[in-house]
C-alpha cells in the first residue's frame, strides 16, 4: 500500500498490508474490548471524546499538513476539517446520553419503553476525500453509543488512518476499541462476513455500495450507505445573484470538487442564466492554482491521476454532445494531478456531466424556463443526496425544497453536513443516516421492553 503525493506525484511512504490472520486477530481483540466498553458510562466516554477534541485542535496544523500532503486538499480546508472533527467529538460528548435516553411509550402494559443499546463491532469503510471528517462523523456517535469500531480506510490515505487511530489511543480510549485495518478493497468481503462484525457503514461510490450491500445482505447485517451525488443548485429569477454566485463557487470548488455533496448541476432560469454564467466565469477564472500547502492557493490537485482522466473524459464527451465550453476544460501545464476550473454551459440531460457524478472542478450550467422545469430537472437524476435553492422568497424556497427529491435541501445556503442534523441520501445516493439523532440510532438495538 503506497501513499502518493498528488502535488508532486512522488511516493510518500509504503505500508505493509495486514495478513488475513492479523485482521482476524484485530477483530477478535476489538470484540473482546467491546464486552467491557459497552458497559462504560456516557460520562466516561464523553470525557475521552473531549480529550480527543483537544488533541485534534492542538495538532490541527500538523494533521492538516498530513492530509494535504497525502490527498491534495488545500491547507486551509484541511485545517477546517480538523476543527469540524473536534466539533463533532464535543457535540456527541455533550448530547449522546440525551439522544439515546429511553422513550416511555403508552401501551397495554403497566409500563412500556424503548431503549437503545449498542450492537457490537461496527465496520467502517471510509473514503479519501475527507479523510478525517468521514471517520470522526462515524466514530463519534458510534463509540458514544457504546459500540466498538474497525476502520478500513481508503488505500491512498493510510497515513491519515493511522494518525486517527493514534489520536484515540492518546486520548486514553481503550487500546482496541477503535482499530485500523491496513487492507485493500478486495479484502473487505470476508471481513463483512466475520461473525464479530455486527453492521457496516460505507461512504464511497455507487459500485462500492452495490458490493458492500450485497455482501452484508448475504450475511443479514445492517448497512448505512452514503454514495455518490449530483446535487442541484437551483437559481430562481428572484435570487440574490451575488450571494448565489459566491456560494456556487465554494459549493463546486470545495476539495477541488471532490465531494459527494458538492453542487454539480447548476440549474438557472433563463432570465438570469447569462448573468450567472458571466459572474461565475469571472470568479473561477481568477482562482489561484498552486501548491496546496501554500496558504494562498485556492485550487490544488485532484487526489489521483485516474480521477483527472475521468473528469477530462466526462468534459470532452459532454462537449461532443453539445455542451459549450466556457472556461478550462483541460489539464494545466504543471506537474501533479491538476485540472483547470471548468465551466460548461447549455448542458442537457444526455451529457455525462449531467448524468454522472463529476468528481472534480466542473460547473455544469443547465438553463430552464421556470420554477416548474427547475424542479423537474433537479429530480431528473439517479442520485438524491443534497441540493440548494436560491430565492429571496423564503416561503417559496421552502416549497421548492419540499419538491426536490434528495436527503437534504438548503435554501439560500451551502449544502453541508452538521453534527446536529441528519445526513444521507435516497435513490443511488444510498440509504440510512449519519449525524444527529437519526445517525446515532443507526447502530443500536432499538429494544422494546413491556412490563405487565
């Protein structure tokens, strides 16, 4: 397993993969640890997570530099990601006990209640694009609920995976309550079948979701899947254009466009589409491309060469099918896995940048006649993760949001995840929820107790 710097294309470090017997030994140790961990108090677990948050903040810059070096995220975004992880630790340390307190329900019993009890060892299969946040948004609620965890992280961020494990240990978590498995994706299916693994959560591609859900289904194990997205960014005729464009740039360019909930399909009413196109072109065309470790850099590399190849192929195919190239559309003349910020206009639903998830800095502008067509086009997707609506009429915005078929819609705001709110999708964006009350209740036994 190799870690490759996407900025320089140099090999950072080579890691030895765990053998099947080592994997089995780790899982057994985690299960044994869970037998004690599940009976610890919320207060005890909360204290450990508060300490983990302190470690994250105290080492923010070093951890951010590791992240940036290993997968290319610009440094200030990496630092913000570490802070977000610390916030999630703090939130669940404070709220977990309340979120999992017994519900007293009326019935024919003298007393009946629902209690939420941990399941056991949960397998997390996590992606490279938010290598710290994706793990902590799973681990904080899951461990606070009394479960234990094994992590199979993406193969191109092994340094981040080991750093996360070391943070838990330094925060005085029991040594085997959270462990990292250094394995490649082809070794995952036997782990899902392992009798000590009680459930699986995956954030990844649609194809990975199919494989994981199939393997879990054969073994009758619960899964939570957060898969791809092609989020609609709907701009109505009464939108605040300055705010919409400013947010559109952030929503598309965060993590160089490598985000499931990045805005990808920009659906703009015809009366405002020229204005939107000109304004976003001006902003994207002025962004600074450079070394992601330079705090002034606004556009860094993509994480791998194959991702650059995929995005370039999607753009070229879309242009052949009628999309109009407004900006970019090629690799810059520099070393590393870079792709220029790109704008395609006159996009239709027959083109790859509409039909597929584009995991890179590509803005696809789709003109529509009116609100009704905007809703129809927004829903014309196999994905259903997030989206946003832009209008000065907040009641109208809420009404449109209710008609868009996704797991979340933000009115006049950047689509994002928040520890206080449930996060997840529908259709081929997956199922189940992370974060909030619904997230912490995904991997518990929702047990009814009836007392006569």
